[in-house]
C-alpha cells in the first residue's frame, strides 16, 4: 500500500512537472512568435523607409523639373507683358503648350481610369451574374427545401394538434394540478434525500475501492494458495478414488477368500475324519484346492472384464443415442443450416479444434510412454541400436504436435472472441480442416497397432501445421489473441522438443566425425551451445507465465504480446523444422555410408560430412541455401533471438503484473463476460426465427385482410353496378322530365306572350278610355265652373233661402260656394237646368268610379297571372328546435327576472318593530338582521346560478363547435384555442390585407366569421 501511494505521488509529481513543462513551452512559443513578428515588422519598416526614400528622390527630381518649367513660364509671361510676344494669330506659346500637354496627360489618365473602371465594372457584373445564377439555384433548392419543410411543418402541426389535444385532455381539473404539485414537492424532497444517500454511497464506494486496492496483494496470495490447495485436493481425490477402488477389490477378494477358507475348513474337517485315507486322495484334494483358487482368480478377472464391458456398452449406447438425437435435431433444421459455410459448419469447426487438441495429447502421451529419454549419445548406441533415432523421432514428433497445439490453441481462442461473420467464414473452410484431421488419425491408428516407430513419415503433420498457420493468418490476421499464456506454453514446448531433436542429431553427427573437427565439428558444437541457450530462454519464458491462465478457458486475457507473435512462433517453428530435417538427412546419409563400408569403428572425415551437409541443406532449403554452416547458423540465430525476446517480454510482463498488483484471474473474470460468437449467432438465428413467425402471422393477417377486402370490394362492385343501373334509370327519367319541362316552358311562354299582348291591348284601350274620360272631365269641369257662376248669379237673384236638396245627392255634390256653406232647401225652387246638370255630374262620377274599379280588376288579374306564371318560391325548412338551447334561454330569462326582482325591488327590513323583553323568547327569523342575511344568501344563490348557467352555455358552445372539444372520458373540456377564444375580450386579428393605393393609408377593421374568412382566403389564394 505504501508503494502504491508513493507510486501515485510520483505519478502526480510527474503530471505536475509535465504540466509546468507544457506551460513553459507555450510561453516560449509565444515569445518566439512575438520575436518573429517584431523582426517582420522591422524588415517591413526598413523596406517602407527605402521605398519612401526612393519616392522622395523622385519627388525632388519632379520638383526641380517643375521649378525649371515655372521659370520658363515666368519669362514667357514677362516677355508677353512687355510686348515682345507676337500677335494672337501667330504660333501658340510654350505656356499654352504646357497647359495642353497637362490637359492631355489628365485626359489620358482619366481615360485609363475609365478603362480600368469599365473593366472592373465588367468583372463585377460577371461576378454579380454568377452570384445571381448561384442565388437562383440556391433559391430553387431553398424552394424545394421549403416545400419539403412546409410538408413537414404540416405534419408536425397535425402532430402538435394531436399532442396538444392530448395535453389539453390531461389538463382537466385544478385538483389534479394541485395534487401533481404536492407530489412534485414530495418527489423533490425524495430526490434531495436520495442525493444525500448517493453522496454517502459514493464516499463508501471510494473507501471500498481503497480497501479493494489494499486487498489485491492478499487476494493474489490467497489465489495462489487456493490453486495449490485445489491441486492438492484433486490429487487427494484421485488417490482416494484409486484407494477406494483398491479397497473394493480387496474387500471382494477378502470375501472370496473367507468363503474359500470356510470351504477349506469344512474340507479339513472332512479330511480329519478321513485320516486313514490314502496318499492319492490327499494329493487329489490339494489339486482340487489349487484348481478352486485358479477358478476364483479367473472368476474375479471375468467379473472385472464384464464390468468394463457393461460400462463400454453403456457408453456406446449413450454415443448412439447422442448421434440419433443430433440426427433428429438436424431433420428439424432448414436446408440452409446444412449448406457449406452455414452455422452447421461453424459448429463442426468449434468441435473439430478441441478434438484435434485431444488427439495430439493422446499421441504425445503414447510416444512418451513408448520411447524413453536417453542419458547419453554414444557411438555404440548410435550404430548398433535404435535408441538415439527413437529419441530423436520422439522429440521431432512431440515438437510437431506441440506446434500443432500452438496454432490450434490460437484457433480456439480466436474462434471464441471473433465476430459471427468471421466464424461463418471459418466454418466455410471446415471440409479442408476435417481433411487435415486424417494425419492425426493415421498416427492414432499406428499407436493402436503398436506400429508407431522412427520409420513413420511425419510430413503429414508438417503440412497440417503449415495449413492451419496459413488459415489463421488469413482468417484472424487483425485479431489480437486472447489466451496468449497457452500460446506461450505450447510454443515453447514445441521449440524445446525440436531443439532437443536438433541437439541429439548434432551430437550424433559429431560422434561420427573422425579426425579434425573442421567446419562441421564447429557447427555441431555451436548447435549444442546455442541449443542449450535456447532451452534456457524457453524454460525461463515458460516459468514466467502466470499460473492462472493455464487453467483458464479458451477465452482469457492476453499478456501484452503484440499481434505478430503467432507469426513469430510459426517462423521459428519452420526454421527449427528445416534444421531438424537437414541434420536428420545428414545423419541418415552418414550412417548409410558407414554401414555400407562395413567398418563401424571408423567414422567420416570433415570434408566428406561437409559435402553431405551441403547436399542436405540444398535439398531442404532449396533457394534459401547459403551453405551448410551459414544456413544452419542463420536459422539458429532466428530461434535464439526469438527465444531471448520472448524471455525478456515475459519478464517485463511479470514485472508489470507485480507493479500494478493485478492478476490474470481478475482479468479473466472480465473477459469471461465476452459472449462467444456462436451464442451471438444463435441469438441472431432465434431472432430471425421469431421475426419469421411474426412475419408469417402478419402475412396471415394480411391474407385475411385481403380476403375481407376482396369481399368488401365484391360488395362494393355489386353496389356500384346497382348504382349504375339506378343512374341510368334516373338519367332516362331526367331526360323525359326535361323534355316535358321544355314543352311546358314553351306552352307557358306562348301563354305569357298572349297575356302580354292582351295586356298591352287592354292598356291601350284603357289609355284611350282615360284620355276620353279626361276630356269629358275637363269639359265637365268647365261646365261646372260655368254652373258655379250661374249659381252665384242665381243666388244673388233669389231672395228666399233654400231649405233642402234632392235626396239622391251627397254633401260633396252640394258644395257650391268657396266658403264651404251648404245649400239647403227644396229643389223645386232651383231652376230646371240646374237639376239636369247635377244629374249629369252624378252620372259622370258614377261612370268614373266604374272605370276605376274595372281598371283595378284588370290590373289585379294581370298581376295574378304574372305571379302564377312565375316559379314557385322555395320553402325554407323550419329550423330544428334545440331543446337544450330553449332550456338555457328559459333559464337565462328566469335568471334575469330573478336578478331584476332582487335588485330593483329589494325588501326593506322593518326596523320599527318594538323591542321585546329580554326574558321573552325571540325567534331568529323575526329579527331585522335575518333579512340582511337572507338577502345576502339570495345574492349568493343568484351568483351560483349565473356561474352554473355560464358553465352550461360554455359546454353547449364547446359541443356545437367543430374542433373545439378536447378528447376526454369523463367530462367535456375545450381545447386550448377554444378556451383562448372564449376568454378573449378583443377581436382576434386573423389577417392583414394591404391594398396598393396612391393616397393616404387608412386602416379599416372588418369583422368576419369562419365562412367569410374561408371565402376571403380562397379568393386571395386561387
């Protein structure tokens, strides 16, 4: 823990130093930039000063020139002033020439400026044209975008309207809001409490992390002790099982022997009774006893063999049952499951790799049990026996098997962490992988027949290793291996066994060498030394592998090795195989030459062996051959360098684990959470099957919908055919009605024309009659005036008053004077001519009244005919009487009456009543204050009735307004727009229309309804 704290302190100091360094570097970079900017400013200032100096000199020269010109002009002006200048008709002076030149210069400069300005304006125009085209394209794009966005806005508006309706439906009552507010306050308090609890838990978590860091070392020690205890427990369990089996066998043997002892005791009793019997009978009894013992051993062996046979038979039954189970399961699988590269091949690949690993273990155990390790390689054992060749064969075969285990372990680890796609890709190569398994089956068959010896070729295993190595680089080249511990263990074992074979064969070659050692002797000695160094490095690397990773599954944590370490192991393995094959070929050729010579005591010289070594290296290395010594040394150098790098890397890994205090066991727990790709693939397949079922159900539902739609479509088609028939009948009926209607119209038109003609004739006759009557009236008026004059004259002559008139005349016909006095008296005193005139006047008036009556009758008849000829007026249907509206109207009227009664005709309490005695009982209702309370209660009742009536009116308005009702289950609520419209006091501004006009601008408010607004909108839009 102290080291951990010191390490953290050192890391903190390093971070602070790094931060200070970065700050210092930033400051120095800023200073460098400032210096560079100052230098650039200085250079620019110097350049500017030089340019200004040059301009100053140019200006000085121009000043001198202008000064000379000025003096010349002054002299010319003075000469002209003195009269020395010629007349105006002579040549122009130099002053005028100068002026013209300056004017030309200014005009030329102006022309150049105008040309530049024109070019600039042309360029600007082109630029603006391009910008205009670009803006047009942008406008088109923006228009399309606007259309899309407008469509999207409409959709969102519909969604907002729906959501707003839902929100308005949720905002029903104030009680709910209050309850939600109270709940919110409670939840806020709960959140505060939970935040405090979270802070406490975070502190506890920090303490727990500190305790976990301090307990990591103890956990490592306990894990090591636990592993050792588990290993000891497994050994004890194995010993206990073996002891139990031995005890069971011994108990069975003891019981058998006890039975036999009892039988023998009985036989002894019988023999004691037969003491007098002969020697032959005794010898026969002993033979019988020996036969019984042999029978017992035979019976015991047969019982054990029978037990094993029963166990084997049960296992065979289990295997057959599992096979049939798999076949039955495969029969339920779709054909795509069994195609090449499918999930079936992936599963078979996952089963193939562990099976091949187990087979390699079996071959290694069989070879090691059959061929023992030799202590020393000598010439006698090499030439006269086979122990050296058998040991070399054992080392080579174990090296190949461990190499195959290395690459198969890489395969197994990668297949459990790769993606499902790579797993299917590896499954596509299953037939080729399964074909490589035959090389292992070949060795197992030889081991069964006890024919596995040094003469068996091992080229098949080499090809198998090379195939899997190439396949691994193709399939998993970019994947970092997970279980690197097993790769290091198997790889070091493979290279160690091959190094043993190399050293053994090099020692054998060295023994066969006679005379001076030469290059081959030195090479063999170098091989022995290098082999020992390689073995030490490999053993060191293998010892430094964490023990936890050896018992881990196929998915474990890595040791920090790079991705190219499988390739390095493969390269080293191939180099070791080449060296082994070269030395094996060299040793075989040397032994054949020695055996063919017949002299086993003499060896081969160095030159001969070198020639043979050259032939062997050329045969094995082919184009990579550099000579026997250089080629073998280069291969051994590669092996030695790889072993040294591996030992160094494992030492760094061990130190890193010791410093960080982590164990691979903890890492394997985190890596065990990785889901294998076969399980991911199974999940994907299950999801696909579920989706297929869902799609099947959807298709069934779709088929049902289609069938229903077809039925509905058939019904609609039948209805459509019926409607077509009805339409044809209606069209025919309409055609006949139109024909009849046209005939009626023609008849009515003819009648109307006749009536109009008749009316015109009657009007003409009426006008003529009226003219005639008017002339008659005028003549009668003149006659009347004459008669009035005559009456006046006669009235003056008559002295007696007139008592009366004729009874047939009215008072209006008797008004004869301008003062309005009535003439009374008898008609007998009036002259005869006046009576005739009066009668004629009465007849004319009666005729005039008859004419007026006839005229009115004709007018009424003509108007009646016109009205009858017109189309009948449409009958407006009577409005539907809404009972609720009538009820609300009656309630309003009654409420107004009650309010008017209560407000206009208040009841004044009687305060003139005498006070009663204090002893007598007084009713509360008889007191004047009760009248005030009663009046207040009546007012409150009216207010409540008004509120209830207002609520009912609002509810009725919401019910009858389209789109103004929010969806709810238990009550009726207006939506937000409806409630805002109901609460709004001012008129809502729906739109503003601007009409172009040259005069003063004035605003006019127009109140419109929904229909008028829609009409205005349609007129403006379309």
